């Protein structure tokens, strides 16, 4: 049954691209259906930025027959464990008081979701968020409660502040200005969307948030509808960039709703960015990037400043896709 749904979605997706009336039933088809692996759609994983190890891991899970949910969790865990990525998990930049606090959320194809905000002392915030979804009657756990839950679930605790991030924080402290700007040099949150061979969708988003944020600050990444949204009938979207602006427009939910109204993932991401900018006067000095995936396997992305890309792994291969931007290089 699930498999049939995937085939139907893929057929609708390709029909939309070709501009022909979609075939809705296999029995009505005049010629035999093409082999599933030749259809667009199908297993696919995409993520914000060029995190090729993350999409490679997600693809591995999908190839082994794993679910989209398992794929997105395993994929983003790669970045959470990488101390070189200073915006996610281990090695994330701390808040202005020197604490590394993680935000993450996860959503499956049934609309189930889980989130942690301000989690301290645990590398894999995404797995704690998944446990919130699967093991509690709640959707969100924050701060001390989230950490206690992680401990009870048996997650190993660890100091997430690396020497490199501590040194940079000490440097930052010398400058008294608190400037919460996310530009093209200050990013790396990973949001990932995947569709498995059954056509089920899932998404995950994980971050240490805005560098040197006020203690207690939460951005868009763990907020369902803002940093991430998945609708099994339509598709999913996820965001990176200055979270305050994404929260104000409930960005990922907006993009999914725009796709529901018939926009392609690309058109929906462009409209999502335009909605944010409609409230701003002058040239925005912050970055926002959205990516989206629909149930036909089509993808898209859009951003404010040049430099944003997304990684995609599907039957056509593994590639980094540059994303067009609202501002051109000369304007940034
Ligand atoms: C936040 N959206 O906390 C996150 C930060 C981010 O790449 O995307 N960094 O606002």
C-alpha cells in the first residue's frame, strides 16, 4: 500500500513537470508503468549547505531499506558529532555566557514530532528530540528538563565546548557589542529532508543556534513549522539562517502550504524568502536559506545572500546544488 502511494506520488510529480494530465491509477495506464527506479521521486535525501557526509549517511540508510525517519536522524548525527562544525552539536559556539546549548526537532510522515530546546551536555540533540516524540506524550522539552530526560534515556553526557570554540568566545568577549547577525560566514545549521522507498517523508533540524546568543534564546530550528515542517500529503521544508526572522513568518510551514497550493518547491522557497523581506526596509544584513522537497521528489532552495547551497542524494547521484539568491553578489 505504502509502495503504491510512492508510485502514485512519483507519477503525479513527473506529470506536473511534463505538463500533462496525471495518471492516477496503474490500471488505467495505457502502457506499462516504468520501473520504479526510473521514476523521479523515490528515495532522496537533501540537506542545507554542503554536508556531503550527512547526505551520504542518510542515503546509506535509505539504500538499506531504512525509513526516511531513520535516514534523517542518522544523517544529521554526522554533523552533530563533528567538532569542526561550530554551529551544530559537539564544538558548537556557546551562548554569550559560555554555555553550548543545542536546539533540534524531528518530524515523521504521520505528523508526529519531537523537539528539544536549550539542551546542554548531550551531543545528539536530534536523537533526544526523537525520544521526546516516541517516548513521551509531549512535543517539546526545554533546558534542565530536556537534559534530565536525555540522562534518563541513557544518552552519554559530554562537555560540548571545544578549545577552538572557547578561544573564539573569549576573543568575542573582548568586544562589548552584542550583534546577532547571521551572514554568509556564520552559519552551518543542518536541516535535512528525506523520502524513503515507501514514499514516506521525514525531516530533522539541529543546531547550537546563533553564536553568543543571550542565555535562554531559542531560534527557529527546534520550532515545528519554523525551522522544519513535514506534511505527508505535500512535502517538507527546512531553514537555516537568522532564526528570529524565520519564526516571525513560520517559514517552513508557509513553504509547505505554498506547495499545497500548487507551487513547486523552488517557487515556494522563493515566496518564503520574499515574505520575510516584505517586512524589511533596505538591504537585509542577515542570511536565510530554505530548502524544500515535495512528494514527487522535486526539490528547491532559495536564500537572501549568495553562497547558500544544498546537498542532494538520489538515484541521479550525489551533488551540491547552488541556490539562487534574492541579492546578487554585487549587492551583498
Ligand atoms: C538559529 N537558525 O538558531 C539557527 C541558526 C542557523 O546556521 O541556522 N545557523 O537561529
